[in-house]
C-alpha cells in the first residue's frame, strides 16, 4: 500500500485519554452536577407558561360550553333596545 495515499485517507488524530480526577475533584464535580440537576428541576417546576395558564384559565385552554352561553346572555339591556332612538356612538357599538 502506498503510504502517501494511506495518510491522505486517514488523517492523524491525537490519542484521547480520560483525565484523572482526584477524589476531591470528583466530589466537587458530583456536587456541581447535583446542583445543576436541582436548578433544572426547580426551573421546570416554575414554568411561567403553566402558571399563567392556571391563573387565567384554570389550567385548560378550552372553555366550558356553559361559560360561552353565559357570556352570550350577559348582554346589557341597551344593546337589545330600539336602535332608532339610540345615539350614533351607541348604534355603532351595537352588533347587528
């Protein structure tokens, strides 16, 4: 085999070895990993989107059918009146 062709096909790499950690360094790395896991757990529990959803809509994105009916019935009396006697701003507010 041609050595020049072989060296072009396989680029030389440096051997990789695991770094030695003293017991104190291992303990510090384990403590740092545990602290990071705890931070991620707290961040997941304190999700702003879920808190806002629970606060505004009780945790669901779908309204109950009864609520929609209640909203339709909760119409002010002036909206059901005769639009011929209403002022122009009121007429513009009344849906047809």
